[in-house]
């Protein structure tokens, strides 16, 4: 999740979806709030740890933190050195995750096409709305609102918080501030992230419990809608300049590998790109099968009992 969140176009929520921890992640985040204080008053630290699901949260946070100081740097380097191959791997991974989740829906209904279509439209339209953040004017307000939007997007499979930050013109300043340990920027951005996590996790948790299949269809729409941003062979045709002359992409032209090779005057890296797409697909299928095996064993043990 840490490595994926560093890439504009990929969501850490997608990785949570792929690994089967998404709903537990949302429900665990929701527990961080006033109810945690009540749990601590009633049962001390043991009750608090149980309430916050720290046995799940702590390893997850440690993994994300370790990635941000190790693997994420490699991924950011690959974005510049091998963008076609990196996009190809994530394209296979994200496409397979949409298929794996869609085939596991228990009670699909015809009207569930509506949330699926809504997810597709929102995934397409959200980046176009992000430049409106600049109308807020004050830098601190932009950082707080940008942090709330970005962290909320990171909870959504298929919606890249990093890409939304890029379209807001905040990706460069935020990354530079984190690397340079700009405490003021980190606190302002962190406050926005905390607000986004507090409110959006509760909304998502309620939707997943009240309208489970429809919400999953919405999330699948987000995932499918993100795929064009990961197509390896594309040409940037429209952009604008953000703060510090940072290039913010607005529109792409999607090409066949042969046309891309003509455009760049070199190789389209077709064979290694297809191999990495397949690797991403197989990785998702392997993880999905690994997640299903314990569930089947649990069901068998229950029926035997």
C-alpha cells in the first residue's frame, strides 16, 4: 500500500482490495475516535487495543512506513526510468483485481449497474475538479483540504490520492515538504488527512454494511475507471503548469504499442510489458486463492461441527 500510494495513478486501497483486507481496514480506521476513549475508560489498555484492532493496524502501518522509506523510493525511480514497464505491471494488477472482486459478489442485481456506472464517471471526473482547490487561495487551507481529499481517495480502490494531489498542484510541494521535513507543511497536510480519515472511513464503513454489493460495484467502477491512467502506451496531449512550473497532466491519447514506438522513435517494450501485465494478473489471482483457502477451511470446520 505504501509503494502504491507513491505512484500517481495507483491507489493503496486497490492493494487492500487485492489482499482481502479492505473491509477490515475501513472498519479499523473508523474505530479511531471518541469511542476509543470510552473503551479505554471501561477496560484499560487491553480493551483499547482490542477496540482499535491494533493486532491488524500496527503491522499494516509498519509495512506502509517501511515501504515509504524503501520500496516507494524504488517505485518513484521506476516512474522516471521505466514508466512503460511499471504501468504495465500495475495495469495487470488493477485489471485483475476488478475481475476477482466482481466474480465474488454474492447478490448481484440489475440495478447494481447504476453504482458501477457512477464509479466509472467519478473516477473519470474527479481529477478535472481538483484544480478548483486553488480557488481557496490560502496555502494552509489548500493543504488541509488537499490532505482530506487525497487520504479519502487513497481509501478508494482505483482512485489515486497521489494523482489527485498532482492535479491540485500539491504533489510536488507535499513530497518536497515530507523529504525536507517541513514541519509546518506536514502538520497542515496531516490535519487534513486526519479529518478525511475520520469522516470518510465512517461513511465507507456504513455503506459497506448497509449496501454491501452496491458499494462493491461502486468501488469496482472506480477501479475500472482508473485503468486508462495505467495504460503503458499513452501520449500526454494536454497539461497545465502548477506551482513552481510543475506539469499537471489533463488529457492523454491512448496508443497501440506500434504507434507508441513510432511516436517515441524507439521500442515499445511490448514483450516485457506484456510479461509484467501477466505477472500482475497472476499475483492477484494467487493472493485471491490464498485468501479463499482459509475461508473454505473455516466453512468446512463449521459444517463438521
